[in-house]
C-alpha cells in the first residue's frame, strides 16, 4: 500500500478524486479543533495559576458576572466557522450525489455476512472482490437482503448505508496516472450487522483500463474442484456462520459434515448428502437442524453460487474430517 499522505498522518491514501474536497476539509476541522483546544487549555491553566485562591479569607478577584463583548465574540467566531464548514461540506457532498452519465455500473448485494459484487456486463456475483479501472467514474448500486449494512472504502472517501428495501447509489473515480493501478484497498461494512460483522470485509482491486477490459474478475479460480469449494466457503461468507473446528456459530460446524446424520426441528431426520447440501444453500429455511431454530440464513441464488459452484463445495465437504 502507498504511504499515508495527510499532514496529520491519520487518513489513508487519497485514492479517489473526492479526496481533493474531503481531505482539506478534514485537515481544517482537525487543525481548528487543535487550535481552540490549545487556546482554551492555555487560558484555563493561566487562570488557575494567576487567580487561584491562596487562603480562605481572600476576597474574590472580580465580581463581574458577564461581559457582553466577550460573549458576542465567542458566539460569532464558532458561528462563522460552522457556516464555513457547512458551505465547504455542502459543495463536496453535492458533487457525490449524482454520478456522471458515462459512469461504469456495478451492483452490490449485501447480506450477513458477505458482499456480492456484480461487475459491468456480467450476471454472476463475485464474492467480496471488486475490480475497478483507474481514470473512469464508477457507479455502485447497492441493496441489502437482510439487515442494515454500510459500504465503506476509506481510501475512496466513500461510505453509504445499505438499507433493506431501498436502493442506494454512490460513485467514485480513481485518478489515473498516480500509481494506484495494481493497488488493493479494503472494503468494510461500517454498520454493525450482527455477531459476525467484523468478518464482512472485501477487497477492491484497482487496475488499468487495458487490464479491466480483460475482465479479471472472471479468472483466478483454482483448477481443483476441492480447492474451488474451499474458495467459495471463504469468499461467499460461509465461514461467518459455519466453523471448521466443531465450534458452534450461527449454523452447524462443517467439521466432518459429509454423511452426518441428525434431527431437524420438526422431529424428522436428515443425512448430509448432495441433495441436502444443494437444498440448504438454495432454500436454507426448508430444513433446520435441531438446536438452530433461531438461525436465519440468506438463500444463495444462481447469481451468487451456480450449481457448478455448489458441486465444488460438496467435493470439498467430502474431504473435511
């Protein structure tokens, strides 16, 4: 990753064009806060030392109850600062509300606890990974399949809540020619969405326009079906609910899962075979294991996991001991 570049060493690299508006405003707010903190603290310390009471019979140094001029000054100065911040922030915020007409369109589907990214011209979700070109505006249309999430890429200075039943849109552009091609940036969920919230993370890959034209999100899958199954377990967010060591999470552990027999909440029995796994992924509430009746899992449709992907997961499950 590139080095931190803001004057106070607090912000990540400015990897979008919005940084030119947001970073100076942040610096102004932080510097102003430091200045007034230091000024008020200095006046307070001076007053404590200069006007401290030295003995019990010492009369008050001053009986003044208020000073109109001083009160006007300390009201007007913050008011002016707040208005400057409001106007500065409004201009930057308005620029972020409407994406350019030539923006490249992405769809993001959020659910506990995974991001599903649909790239331009594609129909299948790429779990937790997003490829964007430098020098081109990117429009992201987001929906949530369950609870409130928040799409947050700190380096792009963009964060937007993803609300169930509401389509949210944000956009950004990675500047061209500044060394960001080939860099990876963190994608977070910035809104607490359940006990596995911290695992709802992803990666945004910035590539040059030539590489983007080759649709890099379609490559990179392992050749071995077992390895692909493990890949989907990680990338599709299965690990948030199902452990591999026998420990209890939202759903049953995958340790030794293949061929496992047990009871369902309706009293019937089940055996983990190909049909059961397929149904549990497509219709997870159809058969609920005893003891997990309060667990709610989101269904994975064809855009999230194809039948071939599920077949890979099954091959991988067969190897778990």
